[in-house]
C-alpha cells in the first residue's frame, strides 16, 4: 500500500460514517492520477496555499480599507482563522479535516480589493454582475496557472461556492442551498463565527465602536471577551450537531439568535457606518476609474489574463481588477491618474 492508501484506510476506520472520505471523492474536472503520499483533499489544500491568489489575500481588505495598523485582519488572516475554527470543529465531529481545511483556505480566493465594497462596485459596473464566491471558482478553475486552473476536487469546489451567506441564514433550511458535504456546511458556519468576532475586535480597536456599545444580549449569551465568544459558539455548534449524530449540523436557537443580533449590530454600526461608507465612496471612485481605463486600454491586461477569453473585454477587465490587492489598486490609480513628480538626473 502507498502512504496515500494507508491514510485513506485510516479515514475509513476512524472518521464518522457521514464524513466525506478522500477515497470516495467525485473527482476533478480534469481527471488526474492519484499521488503516492497525499490524498486528493491534501493536494487541494496545498494547491490553494501555493497559489498566487492565496498570497494576494495578505494585502486585501477584510473590513478596513488598506489598514496601516499591524494588528487589523486581512483576507489572509481571516481565512486562517476560519480554517482553525473549522478544523477544531471537524476533528471534534470526526469529519474530514483535510477537506475542511482546503475549503476554508480557498473560500475567499475570488474576493476583490477593498472587501465587500469592491464586490458591490464590480457587481454594479460589470454587465454580468459579480459575486466573490463565483469568482473564487473562476480563480481555481481558470485564472490560476495561466489558464490551467488548480483543478480542485468537486467537493472543495462545492464547499467554496456555497459558503457565502451575506445577511441570509447561517444554516440554510433548503438542502439545495447547503454544501453537499458536512465539511462544506461546517466551513459556512465557521466563516461567520470567525468574521463576526474578529470584525467586532477590529472595529473596537479602530474606535468605530466602543465596548459599551455592544448589545447586552451579546455579552450575556456569548461572553464578554473575544476568545470566550468564539468558544461559546464553537462548543454549541459541536454539541448540538453531535446530538443529531450528524444527521444535521445545528446550533441552539439561543446562540443562533445571539449571532444574528451581533451580525445585525455589525452591519448597522460598522459595515454601513458613516466612517466606513465614506471610505467605500473613495474605493468606488478608484475601481470605477480603473475599470473604465482598462476597457479603453485592454492590451495592458492581456499579459495577466489567459488568452482564450480575451474576446470579452468586460470579463477580462473584471478578472484583472478583482485580482488586485488594495495597495496595488491604489498604486495603479496613482500612476494612471495623479501627476507624478519629475526626477532630474
């Protein structure tokens, strides 16, 4: 037996009957020979980590645009926190950690510069609309590796495209809205556990809100500290799901209600606050001007977008801008639209 086959056998003997086994994957868009060492989901995780899109996440906004403080979250630290929460939960439920980690690390590869502001702007100006979870699939299926894509497994692709919720239900009622695997469903919940907690932490650090502004219900039900709130949510998620023997992943109504209250509070006081909206207006101006410029100078993005889709100018420009980091977008805007200092040699 190869090391991969030994790992697959360990999965069969130790994981929950409802876990997704590596040996039972539905495969890839383009069939590949299995490796000797790593399972298919381990290879997916590694492909995500080694991708250019993953490296760019370190300079993409989570909430605060181009933050100068060293301790604000970025998209990269966000996906790492999601991965940590998801792996802890998956291990406790005896689900497939490798699949969980691959989905968690890849779920935001398609995110724009300037966070959800950038997503809203591209949705408005791109004729085909824009959703970051769909763009994540486009990144892994096509944009990475000069048009070859990462060729990830169907289970990872499905988990990525179904992770997003916006203001929707944390645990969807309709089965069609859930990921096909429990691992994918778990990442969706881990995502919101991560972001409502770290965004609250960042907003407090930035002075957008004060600790005294946090609704008393949140403090009473979830806890008065960042780590305590995460601990409360994760334990509730694990124990309630175990009660059903994983027939469904669940949380208690009390905890779910508190999470929804916290999310609504963040939308009202942080994401849609006057301070953030003012910065979003600036981001909108930057991305709109860049979009219009590159439509007129399409040759300048040909070198970065795979050749076979160059006929659709809007698609090419959208892909190019969506892949930008915050600082690259700002540097490009400055180079294209602001006077440059002359240097006399």
